């Protein structure tokens, strides 16, 4: 029913919290992390609950993560790039050390 977009093999590497993760060219960051079995992408600002992608089309904002130093990026809308650096967001997003409420 579903077919992969892009390369069928993981030929590039991205890093989540410094952990190398094999990625397929053409796939989204969310798809790559889900395929790798990542338990959560971020935690909520109020309760600290772990969150994973929900809609995979950019509507729910549950897939937010820091990508190459820029916080609150929607992983379901961003394609992987070799060497990409990701960090889980814990609580509210921060810009230059300031928390966004």
C-alpha cells in the first residue's frame, strides 16, 4: 500500500543528541526518526510529557525539534540532509537562551 520516497537504503547520517542515525535521502526527519525507533521528539512545556509526530502533515506541531540550532522546526516537513544535527526540545523552545512561553 505504501512505498518509500527517495532512496531505499540509508546512505546518509543525521545526529539526534549526538547519536548517529542512518537516514534515507528524500525522507523527512520525522519518518527517519520514527523508523529508527526514537521514543519521543520533545517534551511539553507544562507537564513534560513526551511527544511524537501525530498528523505528519504539519498541522499538530507535536513533531517539533531543534534542527541545526534552530528550535521549533516541524520534522514532518523537513527533509534529511547528511550531517544534520538534531536536539530534542525539552519544555518550552528557546531562542538565544530565552524561553518562549
